[in-house]
C-alpha cells in the first residue's frame, strides 16, 4: 500500500499506483479531493504530454503545485490517465 502524506494528513492511499520515472501515481479515486485546489500551472513532458497541477490545502497550510496529473496523456503514458503524483515535501511511502 502506497501513501502520500503532507502536513499531518494522508492525501492519498492505494495499492494500485503506477510508478513512472520514480514517481508514484495514485488513482484519482484514492486521493482525498478535499485537499486539492486547482492550479493554472501546466508543464510539458515530451513523452507523457501536458501536465496540470493542484495545490494542496491541508490544515490551513498551502503547498503550491504539489500535485500533478496528465488529463490527456500520450499513448506511451496511458497507464497514468486519471492518476496524480506528488512532490514538494509530500512524503510518499510504498
């Protein structure tokens, strides 16, 4: 079971994550959506496509752009559609 934790809360927990480039991608259904705040930030990966971001809002603290996902991943990254990954201090245990 993999978990993502930040600021004292479990943000996501799943035994069906996908590991891509060393990052655990959690199924969106396993993420506590109450902690996600939409962001206008995007970035581009040559083989995965365009990533969109969420900031985390947990116990009164914000972690800007700490989660990313690929709304329409390229075919090579199809396994991470509807999945989200974390960084910027989010603790991942697998």
